[in-house]
C-alpha cells in the first residue's frame, strides 16, 4: 500500500508522458534512507504506459565503486551494442555516444532508474552529466534516487546536480509519512499508532520493519538495527546463515555466486527468505535485501572476524567461478579482498582494477583503487611498491587537486627504483614531477626535474623514456620562449620516437616544435601543428588534440590570422564540449575572448571572459587567458577595476615565469598608464619589459613594445630586434602612423588602428583624431576617446572632432561567433525546436534561404547537428540571441502567423 505519495507519482507519470512526446527529463527522488524511494518507483513502473520500458540499475556501497555500475546492471536489456562496449570496457567517448544513439532510436520510451547515486562512481556521474545535457532531446526519463542525509555541499554529486540544466530537472523530496498514514498501516497490527509514529518519525521503512518484527507491544526497538536483529533471531539457522552470507555482498548476488557460497541448500534457503519478504530478486535473477538498511543491520550483527572470513570466501568464490577479467567483478574482488584484509590479494587485484578504470577515463576511481593497495604497501615487494607509488601519483595527479602527496609519491617511487637499479623507471617520474612543479609556478624546480630526467635516461640505451624526457625538455623551452632549444630538443624527441614507433611521444613533441617555429616566425610550424592535431584526432589522444587546438589557435590569434583562429577555436571548443573536456573548453574560451578583444568586440570579450572567471576551482593556468583579457578590456572600457584585475593577472603570470603570461599584461599596464598620462607608471612597466632578454620575444610582442616605447617618449632607445617587426608596428615606428592605421584596418583590429591615428601629427592630425574618436566611441573605449579629445584641444583641432556623446555609449552588440541578425533569428528557432519549414513560414523566407542560414549557423558553431548547437548554448549561454534581434512573432505560435 503506497500512502502519501500521490503528488510525487503524478510528477513521475507526467515526466513519462512528456518523454513519450520526445521531451525527456531528469527526475531526482531524494530523501533519507528508508523514506520509500524504491517503493515509489515500483508504483511508477506499474502505472507507466505500455510503451515505456523501465530499466533499473544500482550504485553500490563498495570501497571503490564499480565504474558505470547502473549501466552494467541494465546493459543487456538496453541495447546489444552498449552491452558489448561495456564488456570491452570501452572508454566513455565510445560508450556514451552509443548509449545516446540507443536511446534516440529506441522505439519505446525509456525510463532509466539509477538507484542510490550517492554511491555513484565518477564514470557514472560523468554519464549523468553527459545525459543531462542532452536529455531534453530524448524520449527518455532519467530517474536518480539519492539519500539526502548522505549528500553534503562537497559531495561530487552536489556539483553534478548543480551543473544539470534546470529546465530539464524535477526534484522530488519525499517526506515522512503523516500520522494518518502510519495509523492506516497499523490498523491490523494492534500497535499504538501514536507511539510508532513518535519512534519512527514517519520513516516508512522503520514503520514497516518494526511492524514486521512482531516485537511485543510496549517494547518497540529504538533503532532499525534492533528491529532487523529481532527478526533475524526468529529465523532458522539456515535462513540466518543465508542472510549473513548475502549481507557481505553490497547490492545483488548472482545465482551462481549464491550457490557457490551456500552449497546445495542455496535454492531452498533463498526461496524461504524470499517468501518471508526478507529478500527480493531483480530482473536478471540476482537476489538482494529488500532494503539496504536491512543488509547493513544484518552485517553489523556479525563479529569482525566472521566478516573478514566471509569476505575472503566471497572473493575466492568469484575468482574460482569467473575466468574473465570483467571490470565489475574485478572491482568487487578488490572490495572483498580489502574487507578481508587480505593484503596480498589487494596488491594483486587493485592495480588491475585501476587499469580498467583508467581505460574508461575514471581516473579518480583508479586513484582510489591504488590508494586501497597503498594501505598494504608494507606487504608489497620493492618493485610492487615503486610501481604503486608511481601509478597512484600519476592517476592522482590527473584527477585530484593535490600536489604534495603526489610529489612525495613520485619521489618515493624514484628512491625505490634507484635502489633496484631500474634507472629507466626514474625518467617518467621525473617528467611528471616537472609537470607538477610547472603547474604550481615553480619554474626552476620544473626545469631541474626535466634536466635530471634527460641526464638519467641518457646513461641508458635509447628508449621511450628518453624520447619523452627530450619532449618534456622541449615543452619547457617552448613555454619559456627559448625557441631554438625547444626546436632542438623536440626534433631529438621526434627522431627517437619514430625510431621506437612511439606515436604519442611524436604527437607531444610535434606540438612543441610546431608552436616554437610559429612563435619565432620560422617556416614549417603550421605543417607540424596540423600533423600533431591530425595524429591526435586519429589515435584518440583527446588531451593532445585539445592542446594542439589551443597552441595552434594562440599562434593564429597572435599573428592576426583571424580566419584561421576562428576555425581552430570553434573546432577546439566544439571538440572539448563534445568530449566533456570542460576545463580545456574554458581555456579555449579564454583564447576566444582574446580574439574578440583584438577584433574590437569588447563587450563580447568581457562576457566570455567573465563567464570563465565565474567558474570555481578552475586551475590558475586555465583561467589566466580569460583573466588577462578581462583586465585589458575593463581597462579599455574605463571600468574602475581594470588596472586592479591586470595587476592580479601580472602577479599570477610572474609566478609562472613565462613570457606569454607576463609580456601582454605589462604591455596592457603600460597602455593603461599612457591613457591616464601617468608617465612614471608607463616607464616602470616598459623598463621591466626591456630588462627581459629581447631575443626571446615573439615578433608581435616586440613590435608592440617598440611602439609603446616610442609613444611614451622613452629616453633610451631599444636594441634592434633579431626578428622582423610586423608591418603595422614598423610603419608607425618609421613615421607612418596613417599607413599603420590602414594596415590595422586590413587585419581587422579597429582599436589598434585608432591608437595609430592618435600618433598622426601636422595637417592630418585633425582628421586623424576625428576618426580615432569615432572608432573609440563606437567601441565604448572611453579612456582612449577622452585622451584623443584632450589631445585635440592641445593642438587646437578640437573643432574637427565629432560632437561629444552624452551618457552611455550605445554601441551595437555583435554575436560572439559572428552570426548575422538573420542567422540569430534562425538560431532562436533552432532553440525553439522549429523545423526548417516552420522557420521559413515564421520568417517569411524561402526554404532554400532558411536551409543556407541553418547551415551557416551550424558552420559557425562548428557543429555537426542541431543537438551540438544546443549543447554549446548550455555551456555558453551568451551565444543565445538577444531580445533586440527577435522579430514580433517570437511569442506567437506558427498557426497565428
């Protein structure tokens, strides 16, 4: 009998009906343990339409959860291809799209129920996030149950739920039963309803279990454990043994495992327990406790020594009956071996489970498995110990926001490998230490580790470890603008990698060499970056692919090749979004904000950069591009915090020691000082820039330094550059500011064009300043416009300037991806789910025109489908069209137009 649940049941049934129409959603059913979440869902399953398929999956309270546990439970029933990929331990980038395809093309409405997601592994959380972003487009309802009393603010599930699109999520918080409902349940028992309600506070499980325990009236237990124990005490010895053995296994126990544990009596004992309502079967025949609380209470009844013995028996039974290395069973074996405190078994199994988890991309789970093994490090052989420290440090370095323990683990691994004489194992640890120190801004320590890795590996015959040491050395040189050294070490790495057939090292090194060549204006850089990107995509190296997109796009933005930059950023952001590489996507968005700033689209740049900075826990290097752009744009717009933001960016940039993080910020600070006619502050920044080895500058950075040096009237001349200064800078430096402005216009940088016009002297000064003011005001660049007007007053040409505008500037906003007004209207209809035919009718355009405009929208989003456009919009809401571009029909149905 289901009481007090009519409202939640209506919500679930409505979600099912909406999914049948193609509008899926997520329903989160939450409440304390025993509140009746599963009972509600069983009622929902019984009342669902005939066209619905209800599939169940569970998250288990294992030491380290099984990756994709709920999907493992339902895989066979969902789709054969999904089941095959699960069996192969396919990575998420293959498995998740296959699941999405199965849901999209299912002839039925699919109800996916993930029970107890408070215990979900990271791969399952990633799946929830992946489906959550797409659920509104599927004939699917994803139901998540969770124990709200086990979810805190720092629980990973809290962040996942917060990231889900709110429009697609319904939350049902189940409340305790009312006093009337408890009274209805106790009508036939002869119990005092008021006492039962007071003791249980209306928790349905507590109520039903206490009613089933047949405890004498007046002696109501004070905890559910006592109720379960009381019920167990009246069972036969065989039934108790069956429940005790099964209680050792979280979740369901397969029939073959039950028989192995209980012998010939297994089926009889199970039937008795099922008849008593103590156990239940799932759709695939596995038996489990009717409620997890009953299992836990039964388990607590066992002495610790007996628990350890039973865990050992279960692990042995699984190992004897199963010959495959299925990830789900391997995870369970680790759990039981650890619970049995069988250190030798944990040391054998945990690394295997970690390898499976890492293959799926579940690096946190991999680190957790290895951490379990580290508890028994004293029992490990020296070689096992070194490998455990190394592997845990690698996985934790990828997945966890910790540094000291990871660095310490790498050093422990190095010490043991050295004692064992395994010098070849030292190199990879040193390379990873170099990367960790670089992330923390410890440049010298990073370079020391890279140098030591090369020294150690060069003592041995050439191997893959030496190739990666060369490439790590190359990468650090490239990041610090030592381009000759970066190219030299990178070519060494490529030659050795090719000799050894190491594709990944070749991809890594090609990126370093190509970026160094492009930054230093040498031939061959673009070819190498195109090759590294193609190889990374071909071999599924997603991190390397995003790194290639990032470096290639940065080179394009720097060299003012905005057509190439637009393509690379669009593809890179789309690629990162498609593969849920959110951090990489935010870094690329920072570069996109930089591109918009260069194009004079300051408000768009501000919106994008501020969106990145609003994210919490984004690593410093990943937000630095956005922070730098935010400071520069606010300085140019005259926002009061502009210089403070730039000083913050400078402080973070100095910690890295990299010119790419320092030079643009100091140049922006010099520009800000010049705009406010603060000669001392300008001199301070330019002097600091000139004190850096100028031969390490990229040509565009040196050109910008040179023109600011001249504009600020610095007394000492700059040394001649080793590289050719770009044309617009060169023109201004040699007395041709009008030619410089023309070149900036050709390249598409209006703000830089206006700055060049401010340098015009003589008879052309008046018209040049008039044009500069017009540009500055169109860009909302208030400080520059004010300085240009002041300059015109000093030179007596103020009458030639346009009339000063009052109040805020009314610059038209452009779309961050360059969509035209008509394309934005089409985008709005895509978001509304309108077909091309409906869009043509609403916009009074021909179907062919709409088809071309939809193609243009997809192209500018670098999207293969409308769904990918919608995914981008969820992560980048600033791409949605603004109200001023929408025509009057936007709130009217098609039939009224």
